[in-house]
C-alpha cells in the first residue's frame, strides 16, 4: 500500500511540475574553443573563378559598414591589400538601408550591408537580398542563418552598462540598481521608439523583470519607472562626444560599442553585463539582390565568416557567430569572460523577435503620449515677452510656410506685434554679422546647411524649448543654439494642362517630350535649386559627400534642351511659362491652392532629399523673451500644425495633424525615397561644390 501511495504522489508531483509556468531560460552564447596564441589561418577558400571576377570588378559598395564599426576599417583594408578590391561606404541605419534599396531597385548602388536582426523581415519581404551560402556556411549555427542563404549573422553584441568610474562611485550591477536615487539624472539611453540600442535595453529589462520576447510589458514598465524617477537623463545625445564630455555617466550600449568608446576616449569606462539579464543583439550581413559587384560582395562575405574575419570582428570587441573559431590569447583577454554573460537571451525566432520590437516601439510611443501632457509655458516668460511687446525677424514674411498664421497667433494670444525684413539666407548671415554690436533682429530661419556658419560666427544664443526631447537629435544643436522646426522635400510641380504624361522620376525628364519645359532657379544663388541638384545626385547614387552624379544629370538635361531659362515664380507658373518646375513640395502645393490650377506635385520615385530649416534666437536679441516665446509656439502642437497649414512637414513626429490638414498634404508613402541629410557640415560643402560645378556646367 505504501508503495502505491508513493507512486501516486510521484505521478502527482510530475503532473504539477509539468503544469507550472516556465521561467525563460537564458540562451547560452556561442562558446568559442579555447583561445590560441597561434596566428589565424588565411581566409581561404574562395574559388579561383570568383576571385578573378571580384578582382576584375575591383570595387565594393557597402551601406552601414563604416570603418569605425566593429573593426571594419581593418577588414576593408585587408580585402583591398589582398585582392585589390577597393571599398566605399555610406553610413546609415538599418531602416535607411531598406528605404534606399527600395528607391534604387532600378539603379542599384549597394553590394553588401550589415543590418540589425529586427529588420531582416522587411529585407526578405521586399526580396532585397541575394542568396549566397558563403564558403563557411556549414560552420555557422543554424539559428544564425537563413536556410535559403539570403543572410547570416557575422557577430553579436550584448546590451550592457557603460559606467564612467570617475563620475560614478558605486557601479550598478542590475537593471533595478539603476532605479536607485544615487543615479538620478545619470543614465543615458536613446529613444526606445527609434533606436535598436534602446529597444534591446527594454527587452533586456523585460527579461530581468520576469518578462521576455513574448511579454515586453515588464521592460516598458521598468523604462517608464526610470524616466519618471528622473534617473533617465533628458536632452543628451548618446554618442562618443557626450561620453567624453562626461554628459553620460552611465550609458546603455552594446558591449562592443562600450569598449570602442573606452578606447576612443581614454576614460576610465567600465563595461558591465547586468546580472539579472541581458539580450544578445544579432547583426546580419547580406548581398543586395541587384548588387553591381556581386563577386566582390561574395568575396567579402567569404572573408567575414572565415577564421580570420571572425577574429577581426572580435578585435573590434564583437562576438563571432561561429562557435568553432579559436581566438588568439591577446584578443580573448581583451573581452569579458564567458561568466559575465550568465543570463543572456538570444532571439527565439525572426517573427517572434520582430513582434517584440514592434510591441516595444508601440508601447513606448503610447507611454510617451499618455504620460507627457503638453508643457506649460512659464508665466514669467509670458509676462516678460508681453512687456517687450514686439518681435523682429529677418526672412520670415507672412507668405513663408504660413508664418502669417504664426504672427497672428503671437498677437492674438500674447499681444506681441511683429516686424520683418525679407531677405535671403546669405543676406541674413551678412546682416547678423554686421549688427553684432547693435542687433536688430530677434529671430530668423535658415537652411540646414547654414547651421555650422551660425555656430562658427557665434550668431545664436542657447535656448532649449519645452519640446526639446521630441526633436530628433540630427535636427537640433546639442547646446540649444538652433533647432529645425519643419522640413520639405524636392519635387516636380507639373502643369497638367501643358504636360500630358506626368514624369515620375528624374530619368523621365530626359525624354524628348519634355524638351524646353523645365524651370528651376540658379543653384549658385538659390538654396532651393542647390537642393534640386543634390536630390538628383541622391537618385543617381550620390549624396551630400558626392554631388557629381547630380551635376552630371543636369549636364545631360541641359544637353537635351530640357531646361527653360525661366524662374519658377508664382506669376510665371500662372502664365503657363513653367510646364514643369523643380522646387520644394510645399511650394508646389501652395501654388496649386493659391492659383487654383491643374497642378500635380510629384516626389521623384528614384530619390529626393529633405531640406530642414533651422530656427534660432539671435545673440543679444533686443527682445529675447518674445523670441523665446515664439520658439515655444513654433515647436508646440499648435505651432507645428500651423506650419503644416503652409504645406511643410512638422519636425515633431508625435504631433497628430487634423484630418483637414493632412488631406492637403501628399500621402506618407510618396516620401519613401526621400533621404534626410544629417551632416550639416557636409551639406554646406555640398552646396559649395554644386555652385562651383554649376558655374562650369553653364559656361
């Protein structure tokens, strides 16, 4: 009887255990064999026919694989030295890669790229990757590769804490440590809604708090606590400069990025893998389905996954995906020991991980929207601005992007009257320089490419408005001296009464049917026309660092007799003298509304550029409080909607436009091929190069 009871109890215990809710088990990292002091083997084998073809192609174009990322500079240098294949890269995010590849389907540029695991779904959905199983395919773990050969993971990194031990006495060891009062305003992170760094951090915090890939809510709740506690530092861009300046005492980063920042700054930075859980973030490499240099791309992939390539990734502190690669002693010693990665979770599957990322983005946006009421403008600022009673601007007439509406709001809400002197960007800069000791203007608006000029000449005073954290990092000065409130995109405005077939891309403009129909301003004197040339350059594979494709295109256009020597002004368009005008989308939409003509505004499908306009308060402004109040209005929901009524795009992505305003704009999908230049110094150099190139073109 006792035996029967014992058996019954054992069966019952097993049934209870089977029904219990399982706790996510950490995924063991791929463990390399014991390190070796011997030199790595050569990166053979690649078949001779492919090697010969790659050498003949002689070049390789990548996206998102810059020299400073996971030791890629040395990898490219090795490939060039060994095989004579030269490399060029355009640095961009995974999201930008997808946009660019879709835009370039008919005129491919890129051969090979490095992409975050969470974007692989979009890559495959759009058939953007070429199947190729590299020479080391069988040695890559199955969970780290596509069964059809369209991608494979070359390396991974883990979410970690990067701690400046000069600024932090007690280094945090767990996610919940970061909630302690001693870390108030000490923790830097990017926005989980837009950054893979931060998305991974939310997922890691979810695992640490009982959630995981199937339940990200604990991570979102934790991040909300971090923000609400005041421990999450606001208004700081997490980059090398911020770390070096001590603006980020604790940063949430990939472990390999933390080591790189330590080496770059020389600071006492400690890399800590949180003991209560972290995630392994995977990075995949692939060949473009339409790669112009496919053999060079295959050669690169063979090298990435070779013993030598995997070791070189490790020299950049990334973890090789191949488990069988032996790291030399000197490389292994520089990395954290395996024991540091005790609770490490890898993606369960591509669909599951992609859903988790989407849930994090949606959840964080909801948290920001639900808990961040509209900021209140301090009454003291309003009172001081009212006392000044006036505001003076340069280059902001009523007709420019609905500034008339903005000035009306300033007067009706606050009783502040406005005066403007209309002038070009160049004239504004000259006037501000001349009036430094006796300033006249309080505020102005300039093209993004003038941002460095403003800083170099000390023309602006710092002021961070209440909506500062909603402005993308690339659209604002870290010290608050300027920020971009809106943007437009280069477009074709087509008079359909004059043009039967509306052109959809740049190459269409070369067709004989468009001879003597195209109007644009002179790029040497017009910022708009300058950006038109840059937009054509982007469509032809260039960018702000390579404007030649754009100049070459306009040389073709001129030779075809397509350019008409008439400026696309309101009166010229009204008279029918400009069948096709190359200008901003907001110009075209304004002409369509005001002239009530049969005009169609087209964003070229093969590529265009966004033009940001920066606003700032002049240094020693005569009416500084009125200027600050205007800045608050410009970036508020009300001000951003006011801009949209002028057909420009608000810079704040969390502003909901009324339906009647949104209907006036082009649909969002029209802008899928638009590139956002984010380097204003390079943009300024591009403007000069375009002006110089145009002078030669018209000789």
